[in-house]
């Protein structure tokens, strides 16, 4: 059958304008006939289409042979054929070696297999009917010429530096530079990627101090890839639930999720999220629960997602391993079985498949230049770019890898504010509007229509468990203590730091700053591993997941245990809200709520701000009655956004200010504290209740010349630095500690630099000032509308329900005994 097609390849030509950095050429090829484009198989066979090039005539498979007319990209696409849609997959092989070149294995028949090919390379496009009723699908193959970039020039050398941001305003200065900030950092500095000389100029011009952490990211990237090859070639299973030893390709994720579902039909359901991506890919997820098909069974939903950011491969690996963990555990481990039986688990390993596929299939250049697709972060949105940069495909286009929207700045939560890019080329571009991207709308729809009580979104890197809010100016939620406790517990397993997201720097429009504030479901970001977006698999995936050296969670359980803690929290009624009552079999109960939440005042490219946008959300949860009493897990009816803000009522006045006396003399200059301990040390005492209630202290010192530099550190009785202020170019320092525990402290003054050492400019006016805690604020309470509809879809019950976290509300016989529904029925 295939030989018939040998001379009429289904090739369409792609013509892309030549641009700087990448040269494209037009390609001409014979037009394909309609018949060539229809692939057919009379029987389905559930197999991995990408595993092997099968002989012509194999059942369930059709094929086409083509020769690449270009050096560049092949793009093979499938679309549903006529009639009912089934599940077809696609793989492109090198005819000579039989090696897979590209593949796609999503759940339906919309596939995009894309990768690099060379001119005259002979390819076989293999279409596989995996399952379902469709005997045919429609195939298209495009080729796109491009010129390889070659190795980066010296000016393109990418490095990681640590930028010192000792003063609060330094973080603002750094954010304003719009550089590629990592999530690795602490109170006084952040690691930043410099993609080349232009970035180096920008940073130098800012006056911020910085030091190199990794001078050659290209080399690191090549070395990491080599280590990964060596690790995988040992041929031994890893300690992961799947035994996997190497980073998966997108098509492997897709195929594996389907196979999990096929092998466990009552426990696992694979499904496609609501909208395809900008490049037309389906986004694939699995749901794991006892009697999985009854999604309206009233159980709390625990959601784990990965790869909002294309280059953050470990995030997808941890997510899919968690799916395996739950399935294996359900069969073999009593405690996991019991947790799975009481919850519903949704896993979306790859939220941004367009970006991930590009990053995963790219050459490991790791040079972070505009055309380094391996280090692409964003999605594949092209139409926010200038018109001349909108051409080409996402893997090869004149705008390069910087084209696109940052999915983790596109959620509505505080959208448009600090820490998000305003223009198309920013690595943190927020998009044209809140939820302008299909990838974020997919998650919005999932979270809005299910009682997602618990959510973790996985990223790399920085060893962090982050909780809302992402912006310092948004005060902590009223229930900060419980959110913090949950974050801290998970961090005790993976060894990460548990902090509010703003603790590193401000961001707006991130996942949980929408999901938590709008729905009340707990939401955390994990930043996996201490260094690198996709460092060696053995460290960033295996060790971080199972909790083995060199991970910070070694011996503590690792992310596996952290995810189990989150699952246990989802199973715990004290951590969400519960409705109980009685409903006849076949009736459907629904709680829903529609509300508007303002974004941030919207920052404009010219530095001005426009008024906030009001974003309408509709959240709901459905319960399908099996008759009799029900127990239904939902989120609290009041949004954390309006419920209030955390604080503490003062129990006593704050302590009186303490002057810090300057000891005689001036210590020697010291630029390497604490390595060199030379400094002046002044002790002070923080009093306890009932004498004083301190919400914070501020230690301040000043001196005469801004060319002199004193640095200030505050240590507790154990010698830990609990606050510091070490800026340059000022004549004062202020170090702040919130909620300082009572005890002995020491202010440490380091003589960093004297304008005139012969005539020392000593510090003066040292003080410790105390302030009261800020009281909590309490907002309004919101209700759900609860409806009951009978088997015919008629409304038979209607009431309002207020329910708090940890509370169980009995709604009684809501379908048969609802006064409001009765009134409506009589009308
Ligand atoms: O910037 C992000 O979207 C996340 N970090 S990453 O390096 N993976 O891109 C973290 C967002 C939340 N963090 C802060 N508010 N700092
Ligand atoms: Zn990320």
C-alpha cells in the first residue's frame, strides 16, 4: 500500500521570510492529492506508535514515505477524518536507521509531530490507530527550511550571576531591568541569567553588585546532557515509581498517560483539557480515583501540574511519577490506597506542551540567546509580537524563543502588576489580557469546575515551597497560619525553604495567586532542585523525587513525601469544607458562585497605570446523588480575597526604643564578613509578654558620607543572622525583623569601606525601634448558591449555603424540602 504513495509525498511547501539570525528558504514540492492525505486502518491496536517503524501492511497502521526537501523542520499533523473521532497517533522515522525523528500521541486524532531533519533525508510517516471508532484520519506534512545557528559567539555567552539586592528597593531596580530572573535566591540576592553582552551591559549599568555563579551555561548544558546519556545507558531502573532513567519526550508523556488509563480502567481516566494550544496541540491529563468515571462523587480534588515553563523539564517528570505513584500505591500500599480511595487526583504533567516540545527537541545549546529554543520559557503565542516577527513556527521564527506569553503571569490574580513583563519579548510577558492564553484557560476551567481543594504547580529551580501571595503589597490571607503550616510540613520532606512567594521578589498573575484567592483551594509552587532548569536526571528527578543524596530532601522523604502530605491534606475534612444532606438517587446537586475580582492597576509600557480590570469568575462543584445521605467536599464559600487579611491584635504596647551605644574606636575594614568576623557587636534584649508585644523591630544606624559603607547584621542568641541591611552608596542602614521572638540579640556593625581611613567616618544614631503588630482585618462572607435538579433536569431545590474551612454544613433534604425552590415551582 505504501509504495503507491512513494512518488506523491503529502508535502506542502512553507515559505518564510529571511530574518536576522535565522535564514529560511521557500520550498516547493508537489501538491498532495486528497486521497494521499487520508490514512486508514480497519482495526485499532493500542501500541506506542513511536516505538518502532512497523512493516508495511501491519494491522492498525498506515504510512507515507517522504524525502525532506530541506535542511530544517518537519511538521507532520493529523486531524480527525470523517465520522466519529477516534484516537490516532503519529510518528516520523528515519527510513535508513529506523530511529524515531518526531512523534505525537495525544488522546484524540489531533497530532503534531515536529522535529529537525536534513535535506534529502528519507522519512517514513507512520500513522497508528490506537483506539476508538475512526477508521481514517487526515495527514499533512510540512517542511520548513532553516539554517543552523552554529555555536554562539563570545558576545552571546550566557552565564548565571548572583545579583546582590540588600535593600528593599534593589529588588525593584532588578525587576525593572527585565532580565531573566531565576527563583534561586534569598532575602538579599537573586540568581539571574545573563544571555549575552546586552544583558551584561544592562546589569552593569544598574549599579547593582553581582558575581558569577556559572560562567558558561552552554558548557553546563552540554555536560548535563552527557551525564544524562551515561545515566540512562546503565540500563538499570531508577528508584522512581516508573523506573524511568531519562527525560521523557512529549509523545512519551502522552502515550504513558493513555496506557495508565488503559491498564487501570476503573482507576485512571485520561482526558483532554478544554482548549488546544496556540500550535494546535491537545493538552493531556489523567484523573485517578476509585470509580474514576463518576467525577461528581463529592470527593476533594488534589491537582498536581508541571511545565507551565517550557524548559523546566523536571516539573513534568515529578508530576507523571506522582501519577504512577498513586496507581502503584493503590494496588500495593495500604496507606496510599486509603488516601486514593478518599480523594480524586488530577495530574497535568505538561501544561505548556508547545513550549515543552520545542525545548525538549532542541539542540542542547543552553546559551539562552533569543534563538536558543532549549531554554525557551514561555508559550507559543505569536500574535502579540510586532507584525514582522509573527511569521514562522514556534520552533523556528524570526522572534525566536522570546516570542510568547509567560503562562505563569497570565492568570487573573493581581494580573498586570509588579513582576510581570508588559511587552511581548519579556521573559515574563503577562499576555494581552488576564487568561488570554489557552494554557491558563485550561487550568482555570479545570479548577473552576471541580472542587480543587489542593493544588501544587511544579517549577524549577530554587528549592522552594512557595505560598501566596506573590506580591509583598498584598497582605497575607486571614488563614496564613494554616497555609504556612501546610507549606512548612511539605518543606520538611523535600528540604526546601517554605516562604511566601513575595519573599524572593514580586510576581503577579501566577497560578495560585488566582486559584487560592478566587476559589479558596490551597495552592503552592514548588521550585525543584537547587540549580538548573533541567539538570541531570539522576539529581533533579530521581534524587529530588525519592529523597536521596544530593537532594536537600535526602533521608526526609523527598517530593514523594511532600506530595503525600498534600494528598493527606486533601483527604482531611478539617482542611476544606463539607456539605452533608439527603438527596434522591439520580438528582444532581450543584454549588456555584459568580463574582468579579479586580486585577492590579494595569501597568503600561510608558510607566503609567490603567485602572484594574474586573475579571468574572464562575466556580462550581457538582454532586451526583446515588440516593440517601451524601458527604460532599467543597472549598469554603467565602473567597480568601474578600475574607480578610492576617494580623495580630496587640496584647501589650510595643517595647520602648533602645539606643545602641557605639563602642570606642573603629574596627578594621572588612569586606568579607562573616568569613572575617571583625566587627562591632552591641547586644540588645527583646522583651516578652506581658511587658511588651512587638510586631516588628527596626535596627537603624547612620553616618556622614555616602562614600563610607557600614553594613548591619542582626543575630539571634544562636548566632543566626535574622535580619540584615548591607547596601552601598547610602549613609544609613535599617534591618527589620517581623514578629521577633523575645530573647537576646546582637547588632553587628561591619566597617565595609571608609571614604578616608585616616579620618574614620564612624556610625552614630544607632537605635532599635519596636512597633505593634498589625491587627487582622475581617471582610465579608460569601455564600454558594446550592441547586438540586431531578433526573429530567428540572430545578427542585434552591438555597444559599455559607460554609467555612473545616466546617460541615447540613443542607438537609435540599431536593425535596427547599422553600425557595417551592416558591419558584409555584410561579
Ligand atoms: O517566575 C515564576 O513564574 C516562578 N519561578 S520560575 O523560576 N520557575 O519561573 C515562580 C513564581 C512565584 N515566585 C515569586 N513570587 N517570586
Ligand atoms: Zn517556572
